[in-house]
């Protein structure tokens, strides 16, 4: 029997501002913004997460749509729900929603997250979603796809972006010229779906 969301749990998730649907990208697609740092992985189990998405998020998504996932300052021990939880949550997305998801913009990916997705991405995200994943190393590259005034970006994300301009190795552990990272040389639609297995 599935667990029901209480008004208190709904209020908590709203207050944390993890999920927000607002604005459109430059191709007119609705935006679902997710702030990873605000995700309460320790206090919110996967069944409640799926129920929240089912009740409060999925019904509001129009076709087609994109996800802007902000990974800035995510801490694995605090904000990461685990591989099985991610897969379970993804599999719970209704077909009519999943088929209209056209892109996932992954903002401020660190080396650990890129290696994790290179290893497990195809197992977790079936049905072609992995190929829709687009890494965005700087907010400046996000503005090439999303209207700046159509999405709310927390101040700590701007601060981190500024830090990266002066300390580019801070998040990645190395400088990456991987073609799937926006802003790298020779980015085009044919290379956007290259495998990340070439990361050394």
C-alpha cells in the first residue's frame, strides 16, 4: 500500500523549493527546475517523492518540456537519495510525461557526478533519457538555451559560477574538454550524445 502525502510533507517540500515549474526555454518548452542542494534525501523516502511528483508536478507539465537540474553545492551524504531511489523515481514517471521530456540541462556538474553518470547513467535512465543529458559548466552557456528572466536561479549558484571563473578546477578536479560540456570546442548536435566513457 502506497504511503500518502500529509499536508505537512507537501508544505515542507514546497518550502524547500526543490521543484518549480516556471518559464520556457528559447524553443518554447516549459521548464521544470530542480535544485539538488535543497533535496532532503535523509528525510524524504522515495515513495513520498514519487507521490509528490505524481500529485504536484507531473499534472502541470505541458508537452514538450525540459528539466534544468542545478547541481551546485550538492553533498552526496545530504542530498543524494541513492541509485535505486533514482531509478525507482525515474521509472515512476508516466509514459505520457516521459516521452515529452526533450532535454535535461545539468548545471555545474562536478567530476564525481559525471563519472557516476558515465558508469550508471544508461542503467538508471532507460528509454533514451541519457542521450538527452546536456552538461552546462557555466550559467553563461545555460542562457544560450534558456531565457534568463524565465527561470529563478538562487544567489549561491551565481556565487559558485563566479568562483569557477577564477578557479576552474575547483569542481572538476581537472579541466575537461569533453564535447558534451557546453562551451567546449566543436559542440554540435552530432556530438551532444557522445558517451562519457572517454573521460579519463
